[in-house]
C-alpha cells in the first residue's frame, strides 16, 4: 500500500489529495498596468492614480466557460480565484465596499460567473482572499503598504483601526461563503507577524493571527462551510501547507511533530501571478511537466497559476502553457490522479533522472523519465515484483529482463533482484515519458 498516514486536520482533504492538480487564477485591477499584482506597492502608486484602473476595468472578453474548459482540458480538477488581492479590489458584489467590479465598466459579479462555469465543468472551486488590503482606509500602514514611504505616513496611519478592518474581512468572508453555494477551498494570503518598520518606524507593525482575528475568521468559515479546506496563511494552522515558487525535494512535514501533511505547491508560468505583459521568464514545457510530476512524487498538489488579461482572457503564452499540460495529461494523467509518493522500500536505489509516483492502492508504479536513458533502465530490487510494463501514453509493451542486461554486463548492470527495462532507442514524442509497472 502506498497510502501514508497524514496529519489529520479539520477540513475534507481526501478529494483534494486525489485531485493533485488545480488552477490558480490571479485576476484584478493589476491586470491593466500589467506589471505584477504588487504594482501598487512596488511603484507606491497613489489612490488617485490607481483609480484609473478602476475606471477602465472592462473585461469584455471574459467568458468563464472558456477558462473552465481550458482548466479541464489541462487536467486540472479544481480552481482557486482571487476574490480580492492585496490591492483591495473586490471581484464580487460585496455589500461592504464600493471598491468592487460591479461599479466598474465590468458591471457584473465576476466571481459568480467563475463559480458557475467551473462547477458546470465538474471542477471544484476555491476562493483566494487577501488578508492584506492596500485600499481599505482602516488597514494600518506597514512595510508592504504603498504609503509606507510617504513623509506623512505616520499621520496617515493615525485613526486606522484594525478592528474595523478585521470585521470587514469577516463580513466579506460571510458573503463569499454564503452567496455562492458550496466552496471547497478558502485560500487566505498572508501573514507577517514578526516584521516591522525597523529603527524609527517600529510603529509599522506586521500582521498575524491577532491582527486578522484569525480564530474568529476561521470559525466563521467553518460554520458556513464545514468541510472547506483552509490554508495556513492566516497564521493559524489549518489544512493546507503552501510552499510557494520553489520545488520541494521531499514530502512536507509538520515542523513540530514530523508528520506528513497535506501540501500544495503554487507556481507561476512566468515570474508574476497577475498578468505581466513584459515579463519573459516563461517556463519551458519540460519544466512545467517536471514540476507537476516532482510535486506528486513528493505527495503534494500543484496549483498552477494563470494571470488573465484586462480584457478577461488567458493570453497566448498562458494558453500555450496550458496546452502543454493538456497534451501530457491526456495520456499520462493516470500517473497523477490518485497517486502519491512511491513506497520507499520498493526502490532501494533509484535510477538517475527519474521520479516515481504510485497509485494509492499500491498496485501500479510510475516511472517518469526526466532525461531519456539510452537502452535500458536498471531497477535493482524489482525483479520478480512486476507483472507487466508499458509506456503509459500509448500502452505499448516494454520488454523486461532480470538479473543482467546481457552477456557483457558489469557492476550495477548485473545482480540478483535486478529488473531491466528495455526501452526503445528513441525517446517517444512525449515531454516526459512515463513507464507504467503493474506490480504483482
Ligand atoms: C504571495 C504574494 C501574492 C500571491 C501569492 C500566491 O504571497 O503576495 O502576490 O498572490 O503569494 O501564493
């Protein structure tokens, strides 16, 4: 069996681990400047100037059904949309602010359309909700705030009341978890309780569970949507650990107990979450597929981000990247869904340049060939344990021999327990080819 004991948490995470692959969507006013979702603070843009994006937000090409179809075709099983990012702009029709899409030329509830469309395609839906808010008048100025370097920042900060803001968040989370049916994931973002402005600016305090009043916020979410999955970024441990923008090398463990946890890596196609017109570090097809495989081989999920344009579409580069997943998942999704880290004792020494995943029931082992080897793949310890082997994408048999490669074999190419897979000389036309082993 390859199902591992995982730290138990309040939310319903079983479906999530089986799903393995989701779409993150960062969409907001920052799609207009198109130079990172942090543009307001990176460039310390004034409210007045940022307002032009509010006045011009007109996503006339937005068709959530197209997004949902693209996500589904890419093999994604769920999606998480920014309902509000750090800029504070709401993509839904909130009663508690005027700073929302229904008051822009968009004129409609964009979250609602997202929920309806993704659900119609059979995908689960999640809401990202930013704890940080660079628009709300009661959000105290801190080191990340666009007004941090204003000469009168201290004066501007006076009278800002975090309690009022914390109540505002509860009001909005109540709306989000009441008005849109069943919501599967709530993705809070993020906390920095220990950071402050440094010498002379200690009053710029960081924010964490006390400031957000996270316990109340989470209790409310659980009351409204009992099974919902909540991430850990409200500075209170919940269901989901969220390593961001790096590749893990082993299953994420609980820092104190060492238990395996439910985790989800989030990654971008290029170097920005929001639509970034001029950013050019787009990941190659190989890198994209390897990220997904590597994640699942360490027992995690991948949440792959798309930053739609101001007109409301995925741009051509995002579409091409999604197509990479669609093509690969078409033939190889069996090595992803319901799969996890392979049993460690099955493979005493792993061949180079590969990753392994294994079906939850333990019956199938998948070898993902990151670099295509010449001729044979040597699997020490697996002789006698494999009933049949094939390439996954086309179901073509892979011949196996045991004990040695051939008459001339030396060293590691010979030995008891050695299983030899005889691969074709030419790499199949698949970004990362997968060998499927049916275990006895
Ligand atoms: C970070 C960033 C943010 C992005 C998020 C995604 O915390 O602040 O812009 O939304 O990561 O994980």
